[in-house]
């Protein structure tokens, strides 16, 4: 009896998991399907699921109209650059907070996180004006800078939790073994923190890649990343569903592939310290 | 050489005084154990010697040289941590050889030394394993290997056996003692376990509340405790203390008798009368916890089996040669 109940429970929960997984994935699937439809079929009612006239003309049009690779390159530079700079700042910051905390360390950490609680639109006007004054509008450097600052609190928090998990004894053992601070860093701490560094890097890369508020508001063409590229398909002339879908598919493809190959790291990074 | 001298060493964390002026002379090659209850400052004192904490006052001399401003690595000491503190990403070979690599020894020499240390500790088959693939006892041996391979002036052990199970602890205790004698290197060993202290030490430092209560050989501490604290801390089960009339008769504020120095007689003898409340029969020993009325609870130990049970009346006769006397300040009275 008990065994049957267990089996039934496993079957039901598996089915539920698949159902929820499908529900969450459905919009992406629909977008991919729509990208292979003609504009007419894309918003036909009732919608056709698989039996429509498959075409890749949307992709050709998208590439023709706007240079995908130009925007993709911008995305890579902006997401990659902001992530690297954020890590360079965050590593020493998280390091010192984890290994030589002061009375105010907790407050500083909370204060940093609190900046993420403010809606970005609240500071849009001042930042826009600052960018305008310094000629940073529609520049890659400007976007790298804003995304780096925006994600810095999360990067520091993540690294802080990682470093916190490294036992002090091990660092002291290295010190007793004659390691200087530099060698302690290279031979002991960094290798031990690599999983943490990797998942922080990945998560930040994804956040920066998908960031749309600042990239849309502070760039137009030269520095515009893929988010702006997608948005350009919903304009005053109308909404081009199929082309928009094709552009979106192209925009999320690289990050989707990256996420797929690094999902183990990501899950570990996101749940780190949650249990235990 | 590894002679370590402490002169008025103090340590405070803010307003809290952890070590209140420690003076100590540790002879080269000796095995000294710091023992005391938790929070007595024994680990802090060890970390001060190691250089992992800075002293707030006083001097630490290693072979006559004051090292208070010398970083840990330059003091020529090595340390075995309670948590082993092995480098998880390095193999056993890497762990043991790390200190030598930091000194900049050539690779083949490191290998030779690591293999020699591994052989001493029966670790040769595990040299290429990672710490997570080892048992607790093996990890502890790697930690010891890491300490001995550098041929330090002294070993510092911070409760190294407290994470091991009882059987392994006894075995490692013997191994550590044997190894230390074989190498002839000075060792300072921190523990809260007085059995470890008694069995391993050449000399014991009893610490309490940041102060050194007594420094002497295990038997000295057992036979001539300097004060009530040491008398109560060294010896298991702990010494019985009696105050009041009986103590005053002997010219003391408190008298103490160890459980093994109380002769157990059936009721009616001339000693201290009482009723057994608990009797523990271990085969080799019998421990009696006796409710002696106004004298309080007394513990008596009998070597071998004694067929007495809870509720039986007994009379405890102290060995007059083995009665310890203490004044009202808790200090031992001699003569």
C-alpha cells in the first residue's frame, strides 16, 4: 500500500513539475515559434501551434534592417566589462569584510543592498543629466559604468557569503606555513573561492546582459546592446510580432546557451548559504 | 633549539583582559600542556606565541629573541589546528609540502622531505588523495605531517584530538607523544582534557581566568596542587573538599581528599559517615557517590569491584598523609 502511494506521489509530482516547467518555458517557446511565422500568421486567431508555413525570412529581415552583430558585440562588451570591473572592486571589498570585519560591516552590507531597493526610475533624470553633461550618452563606457555600479551590491554580497564560508583556520595555517598575504591569495584563497567567483561572474553576466532600463534610456544606436535592438521592433509604425520574436530569439540565444552549460554553477551560487 | 620564554605577556580585546600577565619558561625539547576550563585563555596564549594574535604587553622570547613583532611565518613554529585546517584543494602531498614550497626549496628536496614525513606517519599510500577522501584520523596525521616537515623550533597543538572519537583519540595521543620524543622538538599542546594533559605532558600549565595557576610536572600538580582550583581541576573524579569544623581542626579553611585516598569501610568505622546515593561499577574501579550529611556529597574510588549499592551506609576514612589543606584564600598550606 505504502509503496503504491509513494509511486503515485512520484508520478503526480513529476507530472506537476513538468507542467510547471512547461508553463514557465511556454512564452519562450511561443516566441521561438512566432519567429518562424509570417507576420500574418504571428497574430492569427486562432493561433496555429506547429502547423504553419515555416519561414526564416524574419531572421534575414532583422539582420538586413539592423546589424545584429553590432548589437551583440555591444552586449558582450557592456555585460562583460561591467562584470569584470565589478569583480575587481568587489573581491577586495568582500574580502576585507569577510576576514577583518569591523563593528560597521553589517551596516555597510545592508546599506549597499538598500540601494537595490530604490526603483531606478527614481534617479533616471539626474543620471540622464549627468550623462548628458559628461557626454556619456550612447557610449559603451557609460553603460559599462552604470551596470557595474548597479550590480556591485549584489556581487559584493555574493562574494561576501562565499568568503565567509572559507574557514579562518585555513588562512591562518597558510600564514603559519610561511605564506605572505599575496601567496595566501594566490595559492589558498583564490583556488578555494573559484566556484564562488565563477557563479558570481555568471549571474552578473546574465543580469547585465538582460538589463533593459538603463540600456534603453541611455543608448540609441552606437552603444545600443541587444535589449535596444529588440525594443526597436516595437515602434510607432506598429508592432512586428514575428520580427520582434526573431530579434528576441537572437538576443537571448547566447545567454541561454551560457546559462544551459553553467546551470550547475548557477544553482549552487544562488542557493549558497541558504541551507546548511 | 626551541626554548620559549614568556615575560609578563598580556592580551586584551578592548576592555576584556584575556591574559593577565603570563610568565613561563619552556625548556628546549619539553612537552608542555596548557590546560584549563573553556574560556580560560589557553588557546589565546597559544595564538600569541604563534603570532596569530598580537600581544597587548610583555615579551615572548624564542631562543632568547623577542618575537612579538615578528610575523607568524618568521617565528619558526608550526601549528596543528583543532579543525585540521588542511587545504581542501591540494593533495596530501601538496598539503604537507606547502610550507617548504613557501620557503622556496627545490622540488625534489620537497618531495624527499614530504615522503619521509609521510612514511613516519603511515601516510605514504594516501599521498595523492585529497583531504576529503581521508578519515578524521588520517586528516589529523596530515596536519601533523605539515607541522613536522618544516622542522620547526616548536610545535603548537590547538586541541588537535578533540574532533576524534574516543578510541582514536587514545591512539593518536600515544602517537603524538612518541613522535615528539623521537624528534625531540619542543611542543606546546592546548587541551581542556586533563587526562590528555596528565598523560602527555612533561610539564603542565594550569590556566584559569587568564592567569597561570600552577606550572609543574603532572605528578607535582597531582600531589602538591598550589591552590583549590588546581586541586579540583587535576584528578578524575575530582578532589573532595570539606570545610567547617573538620577543616579547622587541621588548621585550614578547606581540606581536600582525592577519591582514591578515601578508605571505604562498612558502616560503624571511625571515618566520615554517609549513605551511598549512586554506585558506579566499572569492573576495574568502583566509584561511590556518598551523601555525607553536613559534609556534602563525597566521591570515593575503590580499585576493583566492591559489592556496595545505593542506599548502603558506609564510612569513609581519609588517608592522613594525603589530606590537602588550603587557607581561606584558597592557597595550599604546606607542612
